[in-house]
C-alpha cells in the first residue's frame, strides 16, 4: 500500500478517539463555565444578538434576492424593449 493512499483515507482529527475526547472535554468545560458565569452572560445577550446580525450578513450575504445579482436565462435581454 502506498503511503499517500493511506493518508487519503485517514479519518479527520474530530473522528478519531482523541478528537472526540477533546470535543467532549470542551463541551463539559463550556457548560460549567457558562453555568458559573450565567449572570454575566445574561447581561450581554442584547449586545450579542445585535452583534450577530452584521456577522450573519457577512457570512450569508448572497441570498437577499437582489435582482441585479440574479442570473438571467440565456437568450433573454435585460431592460431591452423590442
């Protein structure tokens, strides 16, 4: 078996047992951190929601239905009168 063939079929880090252990430990730590500091986090919710809006538009900004960005069907001209 070729070494490059073996590398192609190796599972990603998160699918390996070590990666799953790291992800589980991070979730548990996040839960306890959030539980201990819930009072502080709760005060920032309005600001986090406002911050999420521009971030959402930056990450998913291509689906607003802007007619100038839509592709036209082949053979159809835009804004031309015959």
